[in-house]
C-alpha cells in the first residue's frame, strides 16, 4: 500500500518539487573518444589510455557542437579536459576525462510548449553547461553466484553531459523535456536515440521545499526517469511529514520499484578535478556557432510547424508521432511527393493510407516499420488503382497485408501484376452497376430465406442482424 502511494505522482500542498537533470548522451561516432578503437561491441579495447597513443576524434567534437548550437548554448572559445578522480571497477584508469573547469558550452535553454509538448503551460528549462567526456565501463551483477563482471565495451565512448538548472516544477515537465531532448539529438544525428541500449542515461536530482538534493543515478528510459523521480519526491515528503530529521544529501539507486541509498552524495572537491596537462586545449573560432547553425537540418519543432499546416494538414498527435520516428517521417515526405505532387491524390487519402492502413498492417503483423516492404512509389500506385476503381478499398488492404509478407524479389513486381496474381481486381473488372445489382440480389435472397430473423429485427432485437451479416460473408459475387 505504501509502495503504491509513493509511486503515484500527486503534488502535495506545502511540499514544492524542485528537480534538475544530468543527461549523458553517447555520441554516434565510429571511434572511441581518445583512441582508434572502434565503437562496435566486442571490438579491440584500450582500457588504459597511453598518452603517446591518444588520438582525439574530431567527429565527437562536431556532434557535441551541433547539440550545443541547437540548444542555444554559448560555445567556449577555449575548452580543455580535466581528470575526475575516483576509484571504481568501471574506470580502470582511476580517473575519467571530462570538462569541469572549461566545458565546451555554457548556458542555453529548451522551451516546452503547451501546443507540442504535453505540458499544461509553456515553460523554459535553462541549461547550465554541456561538456564532452568519455564514458565508463559497465558493471553486470549476477544474482545467482553473486559475481560482478566488468564490461569495458563502452569505456572511452564519447559522451556529452548536459546539466540543467533545477527548473522542473512537476513530473510532466521532466517527462516532456527528456522526450524532446532525445528527439532533438536523434534528428541531429548526435546519438542513436536507443535508450534501451544505453545511448542515453540520466541522473535525477530532487529536493523538496529547498532542502538538500538527492541524486538518483543511471536511469535508462523515460519511464524509469518518471517513476524514480515520482517515488523520490513522495519519499522525501513522507519523511518530512513523519520525522524531525532533515533530508540528507545522498546518492540513491532505482531498482524498478523504489530508490535505495548507495552512498553520501559527493561534492566537486571529492573528485579532485585537475586539468589534464597531457591533452592540449581545444581552441574554437568566435564564429563557430554560426558556422554550425548553417549546417544544421530542420529542427523538430520547425518540422512540427510544417506538418500541422498546409499542405500536410496533420493533427498534432500524428505530426508528433512522425517527428519521433525519423524513418517513417522520411517515408511520409516521399509519399507526399509521389502521391500528392506526382499523382494528384488529395492529402487526406495519403495521410490515411500511411497512418492507418500501412502502419496498421505493420502493427497487425507485429513487425517493425520497413520502407523496403513497399516503396512510396508502389503505395502510390495502389492508392491510384483504388481511386480509379480498378481495385476495391478492401482488396487493396488485403494486398497491402500480403505485400508486407512477401520476399524482396516479389515485392518489386508491378502493382498491376500483383493484383492479377492474387485475383484482386475490382469484381473481376465487372462494372459498378453490375456489382451493385449482384450484391442487392444476394441481400434479398438472405432476407427472404430467414423470415424469423427479420421478424426479430422488426420487433426491436437489432443484434439479430449479425446473423444475416454472417450468412452474407459466405456468399460470393
């Protein structure tokens, strides 16, 4: 009962929620940050970096600059790396290379809007700083033999750490910010966006009524972040209500149901930050921000504005879905070019076929979206055939479902050939008038053959019509 209460978000009067985030985002690079080891799993590793063999990867710097520019941060003309000292199994060097004293960028913000971000009011989250650093290894706990193994595949993978100001006032803002940030980084090509594989991890810092902050570390999904933040707020409120002792500053872990104390929360002095004099500083031109902005693609909010107005006219929920799924968005834009521009189909038809019929078919088959299953050009051909009444809408849906299950070689066949192969032409090319007459004759025959059912329907038992519909489904035109 107590666990359920602590897991439910409900802001309590007299207990203010204050939260800041530290988000660690793996950069989508080919190599590690300071070596020529590839980022692929199980590739050769260099757990202990030797200064003479260090090779800083400029691709990581470019991606970090894209992220900082998109967040309107002030890029430093000089940044350098510091050693963050601590001894733990996941860090074989005894220190982590990060940017504490001179980070890559300071300031910036991400705006949450009522229109697009599922928040009750517009709100701005300020960015404290963005720093480039190396990732650590990963500890795996074996509950059967109580052994701990160390996986160094991700050691020295380049990261950016984004530190926000404690501007979050409720859980909906936390949830919306994380989703918006992840979507932005995916669109920029900064990270893969796959949180389940560790592409982004988050530490949540929470305090109640301005008290000491408690950090919950290593949250690997949006749902984990929301659940852990909710629980920790409620735990602190419960403590303040029932105890005279203040909240202590500490680090806690999340086990999927509750947070548990791990250790006292360290301050910066505990890590003994010191500049790494063996790694040269990075000097950037004052114009670097403008130069990076010039090569950025359209940002997600700009795409949302475009999709919800003419000529696309999508509902906000559908536009947001496309922005969150880049591959489907690219398919949709190609389909618009083939369908609306090339074949002069109306936008409602194109939107319906993509959002409901095509994605519905993938969902029904329980397979992920794959644009090679049916190209935008082929789907346009199918829509045109329906418009010209060369195939019925129902038959087109059946063909679409069949197409998604074909081998790649068969998918490339012309649409008309596929229609003929599966005998799905509109009533075998019969005219609409002939088809209507045939259907009418079938319906009249069913009605005359079932007078007792007709009588029940006339007496108000409307559900009895399903019996007649069932008989009609076994008839053939």
